[in-house]
């Protein structure tokens, strides 16, 4: 899987986890201390996610960052 495919898979998994937990982009933004616009840009794939941001998002969602990335990889293969 290429780097861009991995990034898209992680974004898709974040969206799926947000939906499972009924977390809006606004609530996520407030919870991790970034703007709603920044959340929107990375959810649309318009800006890059770094590992620190993935960790913050995973923590907010009650997950381990590596479990989130692993789930993204597993779902991308299916």
C-alpha cells in the first residue's frame, strides 16, 4: 500500500470510528484543540495527518493510535 493509500485508509477509519461513537467534526475539533476547518480539511484528505494528530484523535476516540492505524490497514486490504 502506498503512503497516500495508507493516509486515505487512516482517514476512512477515523471517519468510521467517529460515526460509531457519534462524534461530529466540531466535537472532535474541540476535543483535540484544533479548528473545525482543520478537521474538515484532513477528513476530506486536503491536508496531511501527522502521527501526533493521529495520536490525539485516537486518544479522544478512546483508542490506541496503533490500533487505529492497524484497523485502517486491515480494512484497506478487504
